[in-house]
C-alpha cells in the first residue's frame, strides 16, 4: 500500500503526460482551425503546386530563341533576363522553332492599367509571312493576358459591358484557326472562359502553365487549371508573344517538348 507521499510521487509523471497530450491536441486544433478559417475567408481551396518548368526535358527560351516579325527594333528588348515590350506597334514576336506537343510555363505582368497581351500557340508560316505592323496573325490559338482594368476602359470607350471576354485567362481560336472550347463559354461560344478568377492586376507577376497535346490545349493560371479546348487546327507552329498597345514583360519562359 502506498503512502500519501508515494502516491503523489507516482502520480506526477502520469499527470505530466496527460497535460502534455492535452496541450498538443489544443495546439493542433488551433493551427488547423486557423488555416481553415483563413482559406474560408479568402475563398480558397488548399494551395496547389506550380509547375515551374524545371526537371528533365525542360529548357529556357531566352534571347536567341525568338525572332522579330512585324515590330520596331525597340518593340521587344531583352533586358535583365526578360523580354520587355512597349506594346507598339501591335504585332507579334515568334519563337525560332515550331512546336507541336509541348508544356510551357511563362511569367508575365502588365505595366499599364488596362494592358492587353497574350501568347499565340501553333501559328503557321503563312500567318506571319509579310505581316505588316499593327496587324495580328490570322491563325493561332490565343492564350489571353488582359489586365483587369481592360474591362473598365472598354466600357468607357464603347458604352457597353465587355461580356465577350474576361480578364482571367480566355483561350480561343484566332482568325482561320479552329478550336472546340471547353465550358464555360463566351456568349457566342467561341471562347473558353476561365472557371475561376485567378489573375493578378497591373505590376504583379502572373504564372501561366500551358499544356498542348494532340490538338488539345489547357491553361493553368497561378497554379489552377481554368480554360482550354480541343480539336485545334492547325496544331503545329510557332509560339508568338503579343504586343497590343501597352507595355508588358515576360520572364522565365520555359518549354518541354512532348512526343
């Protein structure tokens, strides 16, 4: 039989373990409760990983991987390991190589409220031959890059709501190219509208990941898939950066060719 002193001595380790367990449970509950509350307040699901263009098969597209098409010498300038564009005249700047199946990552940002730009995929030679300044190719699948201020400027200029476009990553066929867009669709059914609004505003860097395989193209904006389409024609050609009237910058352009 234990004395009172012996009982107290034996009970101390057990009581310490119990209190430690209760404290651990409390701290874990507080951590996960806080994380869940933050995600709910921000309207976010748990953060998703970016595909950053590193690993086997990926390579960077730098200064020597692009060629001028219909701009001025200062329309596109390679500086500080990025492409900097004045946006004028309107036109494109192409890769030196054609691509068919590929993965592409690129970071971009507008430097002016209401800026307009994009990347054209699968642009054939005939669309770029003798293309004059202030013209865009009549072929290609455009992965659009609009600043959020573009909608406001469009309404002021036209007096109409910009219902046929969004500023969060539309994907659509240009001119003579063809594509069956994934829903949700623009009112006339020609564009794949993003399922979620994830683009950042002027002066902030955005991350695009594009996967193009066998005539199907899909876009991830800042880590989440939002839009795309299939049955694209043509499904091979150049990649083109777009100048459309306002300054824009591109960096960390990387590509991985697929079978």
